C-alpha cells in the first residue's frame, strides 16, 4: 500500500535526523592520526643485553602463570624476548629485554622505565628512521621506576611535555610503544582513575587508564588530546600476562622532577616524615572519636625521625599536610616525597578526637627504612579472656630482642570465634596498644579489656610480621 505524502515526509525527516545524529556522534570521537604523524617519530624502541647466570627469563613486568611447554603463548614470548638466549659462557646467557621510550630534548635525552634497563650491559635505542644508537645511562630511580638516557645525536624529534595535574578522569589518552616488539603500535582509551597507589609503590600516584598496554609498552608516552605527554606507561594489572583493562602510568609532573634531579645531582632526593601509616576504617574512626573515616593513621613512628622530633605519636591521624587535604593514607607519601628536604611544613592531625597543628621539618628519605623483624615464640604464660575469645602471653627477654620490642606488649597465643577473630586478630600477633593505652603485660591487658564499654569500637595496635597494624575491636554489648 503506497504511503501518503505526509507519512513519506515524516519518514524521510526521521531518516535524515538519525543520519545526522550518527554523523554528529562520529564527529565527537577523537582523531589521533595527526598526533601519531607528528609525535610518533619521537617514540623509540629500547632493547638491552646483559650477561646473567641461571635460567633465561621473561621481562620483570610480565608475571606469567605456569604455561605448558607446547603453549602458543610461551612460543610467542620466547620468539620476541629471546627467552632461549644466545649461549655464552657455561652457566650464563645473553638476556634481552625490550621496552619503549621517548625523546624529551633535541640534544638526545630520553625517558624510559627503570625496569626496562635494569642491570643492562648495553642499551640500544632504535629510532623510527631505523637508526640504532648506543645510549648512555645518565641516572635512574628505582622508587619511581624511571631512567634518563642520552644518545649522541642532534636535532632529534621530540615530544611536547604537558601536565598530569590538569588531566581529568574520563579524558581520552593515547599510547605509542612497542608491545611484544611491534614498533610504534598505537592504542587509545580513557583515564579511569588518578592517584592510584600500588603495592610497594608508595611514592608514585599512578594514572590508571583502560588503554591497551602490554609487555614492551613500558617506558612509552601517554598523550592527551592536545598531543602532550601526560604520563609514562609503566605497569599492567594482569592474571594472564596480557592486557586486562587496567594499565598504570607515572605522572609526567613527577617524572620531570626526577629528570631535573638526575641531571643536576645524579640521584633523586625525597622528603621523609618517618612514619608507617594505614587507612582509617569506619570502626577505627569511631574508636578515635572521628565523625567519618579520613586521613592517614600513624601506626609507627621511627626513632629520631622528623615525625618523632615534631611530636607525632602512634595513633595520630594526619588529615592535612602542607595545605593538602589527606583523605586516604595513600595520598600522604607522594606529598611528603615531593617536599623539599629541609622545608618546615604545617601538619594537621587528630589526636584523641581533637585537632592539633604541628610544624615538621622534612628530612631526606633514607635508602633503606629499617623495620623491626618478627620472630620467635614466647614462653608460655597464657591468660585467656572469654569475652573476646583471646589468649595472650607475656614476652621473655629473648622474644623482646628478636621482635625489637624493649618493653610492654603481649603475644596472641590463640584466637577463638568471637570479637577478636572478627576484628582480624591472628595467632602470633604482638599486641602493643589498646584504646590509646600501652599494653604492659598480659594481666594489665586483661584489665584493660574489662574496662572497655560494650557496643563500642576500640583501637588495637598489633605488630604482625615486623610491621605495625591498627585493628578495630568491636566490644560485645552487655
């Protein structure tokens, strides 16, 4: 049946509107081609060789599960990473690692990851025009996973350095690198989070993206839509060895601070407070008289540290550092690390439910921070508390020496089902404080427990595997 003139006009109008909407949507998608053409030549491939003993291995950023010998993935990785080696002296072989980097100055300075060039005997930089140059290592910083290289060349193509501080979550970003050895591969995505703290990476507030990053991308640049480098691709989260939707980049603002120090003094100096910290949970916030969880809870103060000299105490909650609000404990280390050594900065903290203001002169972060090591089993002198299902014992002189505890503290002998187990207390924990009072003995600990009001949370400080940890102990009602 033929359409009426009015129906036909409406149909045509609808088709036109849908087509226009599709074109408008397509126009909103970013065009990365100009960026690749302009800045792609400044991205380089980096390979290294080194003589190592033992069995060949894959690059350190790739944590593979056990793979069968006939697995196609194993064969693929061997092919591109030289897992089979090249012979050499008996018991040694030439290990080859592969990564990316980018040129930051026309006179030959380049940036990459420290783990890309770690223990390298020779660093080879391959440019987009297929030139291969031997790079000199100017300096490296393992804590930030950055390395500054220099090649003997002039008038090189360079990237434009932007600001990671201005980067917003949800913004489009682009990566160029050499995943699995495929030079100048381009992937794009969005920023999915900022200020991420990763295990053993306390001084880097990572940029999290969903850009496809794989082994070989490490050290390559992360661009914003203006063509500026805002990060250095460094790590992936993976259970398979490949990209799983999460990748992490070092903020370029931090990277350029590292570059300046490596150029001028050959090493990186960071601010140091001298505390071990943890997050504040809802129950811990209640036990410290806080209206909501926030800040960095001080679990240990290092002797003779800037924090100790300024009067910071175990149980303090740092909520502001040098004018920056500290909402989570992971936000404090980068702030302290970026502070110039010798500067006096204001710190706001909560102590026993009240706010206090201190001035702290920042020290220099030591190479190694010493933490008392755990060990030893106490001689039996147990005291059992049925209210919490907890049995504790005093320490002998031998255990005190092994645990690095001069006085006080009791060892957890056993934990039965109840409030103590629900709080996360484990057998072998060393209890140091309860409800802001030092624990002197097993008998005194039992008296402290008896005095706790029912239905409330009490802060319990334990030492576990040599490290301090606050737990929230919910006191049974009645």
